């Protein structure tokens, strides 16, 4: 970690690419302030597979395939493809599920949170504070002796290849018209295919080399006082801000912000859940995709949990609207927090 974190150029490049390309993808056709949103993309993917009935959220985003493909290519070039698995695949699946629950109530993943801030959306401030708070709680338990089991090297290559191959297959099925694709709403708001896929590959490759992760930036700061990844997070925000100001779409404020809701308490709690679950899972939703590309079976299982979560948050009415979270969304966030506290209760060594 120290060796990779010292490579400031790669970390800054990762943050800059996420911020600049995330803002640019929205200009090129993706939903406003949602040029990159892994949780939204998972909801889109679940819809394209028929896992929920909201056709307005049904489309396989090429960016998500690019994240995994870029990570795999970078890992192959760096000889870092390491099939490995942990001892808790069920926990990995459920943590992946709750990563999407928290993100759907907040209306965006940690990357979208930063892109919203870069566009002037002040409702994301509560989410940022909640995310930092959730990571801080998780780090406290790690310091107190939490042990979920270290990843082992016993996983076969076929296990590690399941999710990367799955995304390649899904892309082929989408191109052949075999997956659902909504023609109205967010699903119809799409950046050009080549731009979306290319941006995803670049971002995925840089993230694999740098180990960049939004929640990881806070984890490193709280756990080891390492600010290297935090510099990448600042670069992400600055790049998004520059693109939005240059394009004349920077609009600071709280009300009428796209893809947001004004329920600050629940924005704080839902991102707190994402931060807490990310520490336990070993990374935010974006990081899970990158890890799955380089051979982590646990991350691949978490990705499958995220896909299932992307379907169930719509089927069960968990997703927030611009008016705020639903009663089911509030209950799901509290359940997720209870689940995370339950994990640390049973896996603490002291």
C-alpha cells in the first residue's frame, strides 16, 4: 500500500479522470450530475435484466463494463491478477446489497456525491459528512480488533474470471438487443457508446493502478494518517468543479438540484451506512468493481449482491425520490446499519 500510495501522479490521475470524465459524461448525454454513479448503473443493469419493473431505469451502461475491463487490463499488464477469496462470501454479498441500499436512499454512490458537490449541490454535504462518519466508525472497530478473515490465495482462476466474463457477455447481449433498454427517463439519457466505454476503461485502469477509492481516502486518513488517496479525492472534486464552471452549469444551492433530495438527516445516515459497509467490505461500490477485475472473488460476490440490490431497491420501494426517502428506504437504512453493527459485534476479537 505504501509503495502504491507514494505514486502521487497515478493517484492524482485517477482522481482527475473520475472528476473530469464524470462531469463530461453528463454533458455528453448521461443524467445531470450522474455522469458516473455506480449505484445508479447497478439499478440500470438490474432493470436491463428484468430484475425490476421500472423501464425508465433499464439500460446496461457501457461505463460499468469499462471499469471492470480497464481494471483487468491494468492488472494483466502489471502482473497483478491474483485470484483470491475470503472466508465470508455471504457477508460480502449482503454488504454489496446494503451498499446499494444506502446509495439509493441518498440517490447516488460516493462518486456521484463528489460530482454533485462539484456541480454546486449542497444537499450532498450531509452525505459527505455521513460517509466520513461511517468510515470513522468502521475504522474504530478495525482498530479494536475486528477480524473478518484475510483473503486467501485458494481461489481458482475460473472463480476470479466469472464477473469480468459476465460483463463482457452482458455487453454482447445488450448490443444484440437481448437486454431491456428504456427509451424514456434516465435510461434514455446516454453518452455515446464509444465515449462511455472508453471513459470506463481509462478510469478502471487508473483506479486499479492507484488503488483509489472514495471511502478508502477517508480510511487511509483515519487509520494511518495517510493523505495520499485524499489528494486524489480533492482532485476529483476540483476536476468536476472546473468542468462544470467551464460549461456554465455550476449552480450552487440546495433546492431543485438534479438527482438529489432535501432530507439531510437521511442523506447523512444513508451515506453513513455506505461508509460503514465499505470499510467492512474493503471498498466502495466502485472499488468492488475494480477489485473484481483483478481477481478478488469476495469483490465479485459483492458485485452480485449489488446487482440484486439494484433490482430490489425498486421492487421494494426503497429508492428515494426528489421529495425525500420513502418509509421503506428509511427502514432499509436502519436495517443495514444494524447489520453492520451485528457484524462487528460477532467478529470482534476483543
